[in-house]
C-alpha cells in the first residue's frame, strides 16, 4: 500500500526552521519513486553491492531483475540500462525509467507488450519534448 513520504530535515544550524539555502538535505523515509514491487535494501548495502561488482558474473536479465526491484541503485546505471535493453529486446529511453517505471516493470514481467514510439513520447510532460519529428506528422 502506498503511503505519503515523511521527511526529516537536517539544517546547518540548530534552529527548527531555516531558509531553503540552509537545508543540508531532506531524508525521505519512503523513497519518492518506490514501486510497490520494489524493496529498499538501504544505502550501505547498495554501496557494498556496487563495490562488490556483483553484476560481472550475472546475465543481463538477472542484473535487470535485481535493480528493477530494488529502490537504491546497486549497479552502475549504464550497466542497468544496457541490461534492460537486452532483457526487453528494444532501446529504452532514459526518461522511461523515471516517467514510465510501471510499464517497464509490466513489460519485464511479460504482462504487457513493448510500447510504441508514440506511447513512449506521450510520457514526456507537455512542453518538455523538443526536436522530435515523427515521420508523417504535421509540420
């Protein structure tokens, strides 16, 4: 079940409120983009996994499965991106990881077909897509 994130704000001073510039960081107890099938392993464990280079002895689908269902990045993003492309058999646009995670998970699990280019571009917020020309589209 989804719950709203709660934050603990850490300031550079001891005051209970501070201007935005004085906020060192906001620590989310529930990650912003956590999918219900994803699990959090914590930063220390994710860092240890990165240092171990566990992906060097795994197949692309195994790499994709571990990272896709883990909240924290535990493999370099480029390796994960490539593993997802090999696993799904298609190019994946970077914005799909942030704006289309649900569909990527469903596609990975075989619950949906690959999206069309039009469906992928439709996930980009209005006014953010620039320089895209689709053959046959009005000029």
